[in-house]
C-alpha cells in the first residue's frame, strides 16, 4: 500500500469512495454535493487529500480540512468495501495526523456517527476523545465530535 497526498488525478476517487460509504449508511447532503463539485478547494484552503493505493488502484481516501492556523479536521475517510479490515483507514489517519503535526497543528477534530462503530473504535485507538455529542450544525449524519490534542 502506498499513501500519497494532494494528487488531483485522485480527486474523482476521493469523491467516489466517499459517496460509497455515505450512501451505504446515510444520504448525500448539500455539503457533500458542494465538495464533489470542487474537491480542489480542500487544498486551496490549506488542507490535504490523502489517497491509499494498492497495485495502482485507489482503495482509500481521507482529507484534512484546515480549521484555523493550528487546527485541522480529519474527514472524508473512506475505504472501498472489499479492502476494509486491512489497516488502510489507520494508515490514512496516521499519515494525516503526521501531516497536521508537520504543519504545526495543536489539535485535530473529526465528526462521525455513533452507528459507525469501526470508525469510532479507530478514532479512540488513535487517542481521539469525545468533545460533543448530539446534532451537528452542518451534517445531519454527524452525532459525535471527537478531538485529539497533538
């Protein structure tokens, strides 16, 4: 597995893989459609998009959205269903967290849903703790926010 960062040729995979997991559990929301129209904005706004490839195929993705001068949000992490359970999500998260550290971040947050037990377990295993539960102001599917102080 190879983890790469900020490759525009992988943006369509980033959108595709996110739509797979979202529609598997939830519905596409307005914020999802907005991002799919222009994923390059993540980079233009100071963030990063990570891609995990195996044999040249993008099988997992994640993004770091810049939330401030020293804060990021880890979001849009998705692994193609046939490749789940192989540590790809962990590798993507670790690469994203290292990049956040390299850029001087002091905190990384993430939003999720409690019904996504594997995602919550992965986040906890990386040291994220719950900072808020309940309805989210932007995403209907989000009911938990976690954070990691770096």
